[in-house]
């Protein structure tokens, strides 16, 4: 087995599970985009950028 492939699969499954939980609870997930921005993604597909001062407080 390829450990890198397995780790990538586990990370994807974890993200998918987080999205399902957020939808079930009416909340959102937070993640960092490839360009370094933190965002909130709601279950309806709306993505909202988080301001840097909100992260630090």
C-alpha cells in the first residue's frame, strides 16, 4: 500500500464527513485555501472569506 495515497484518501474522507456534519447541524466548515486564505463554507455552497483580525481575536 502507498502511505501517501492512503493519507490523502483519509484527509478527503475527513473533509467529506465534516461537510455532512455541518449540513446536519446547520453550521459551516472552516478551511485554508491553496492561496492561504481562511474561509467558511456553508452547506448551501456559500463561501465567506474570514478576515485576518477575526482569526487573531
